[in-house]
C-alpha cells in the first residue's frame, strides 16, 4: 500500500487580495477586524463581570468558613468553575488581540478557535494559529496505484468536514489537490484507469472530494485538482524510486467563489 500524507492547509485569501490592492477585499478585512475587536470588547466586559462575581464569592466563602456554614463546599465549587471560565476568557482574548496585531487573521477567529480546540482534542492533528494551517499527522492510505480512500483516512476527512460545515467554516470553499511521486504507472490494468500520474493524482483528489460530499459538504463548495509528480515537497529517490512525502492530498480552505 502507498502512504499519502494528508496536509490540510487552511489559507484565507485576505492577504493575497491586499497585495493586489483590491479595495473591496480591503474593506472586508477592515470589517472583519472591527468585528473581532467588538468581540474582544464583549469578552473583556464579560471578564470584568466574572472577576467581580469571583470576588463576591470569595467574600461569601470567607464568611461561611468563619461561621462554619454548610455551604462552604458549594461555594468552593462555584469559585473553581468561575476561575476556569476566567482563565479561558483571558486566553481567548490574548489570542484574538495577537491576531489583530499581526495584521489580520488567516482565518476568522471563531473558526481558528474551533481548530485550536480540535487539535488539542486529537493527537493526530496540529494547528498553527499564526498562519492558519492544520496538518494531520496520520497518512491517507490508498491501495497501490489506487484512488480508493482507506476507511481510517475517510474518518479523518469526516472530522474535518464537521468543522467545515460549522457556521464559521461553511463560509469558505474547498480545493482538494492530489500529488504523486515520480514512480510511473507500471501495470496495464492500472494504466487503463489511471494512464499517468496526473490522472492518478486527480482521481485521488476526486475520491477525497466524494468523501467530503458524502459527509455533507455542499458540492458547489468543492473542486479538485491534480498535480501529478510536478510539485514535490521532498526530493524523490534517484531512478524514479519516489518518496512517500510526495504522495499526498492537500485541502485548501479559500474564500467563497475562489
């Protein structure tokens, strides 16, 4: 079996549009940043109220302990829960402020936060919030020279689809790009279905596309591309011996209509 690495790369088109000087996209970025700032202001207000409530609970706990009240344990539990909520809000505010300082989020903050939480809950996933890139550590497994997605790989794609179908994620389209190494298609039976590595890479991308469609992603949001062996991420071995790193499928999350 061949191993195809699934690198799921989330790239919003805001930065590209800024380089081209597109005024409408610049306005979109300003609106997005203003929205994020309003969200930060809201969180800071909630944080301040939570801190005041925490002080009240601590005073109540002190009184209860002095008087030997029976509500001591209940108050301790409320304080612990509120302290955790405050810590979470502080972390979220810091993340959002850092993203604004960096010149705009690679992805909307709500979606980025979902991906951060997703990565924390799954050992197979890493997320670079500074660049908006999600990578799956596990590989997509295909049969040798086949475009059939293995069951384990399909489950990983379905987990991604859950995020892409969220209120934040469904605002973006999806481009699926297939890549191969430089090993030529050997058998005649395989060549009948995949005449070249270009065909194989495109067919594999389409197979992943179908998994995503079956997982509820609207077809109009999906497109597939095949690059064959011509965009390697690592050097292939001499004599057309290939490299597993180059057998991969990449999934790009882009602005609607891209």
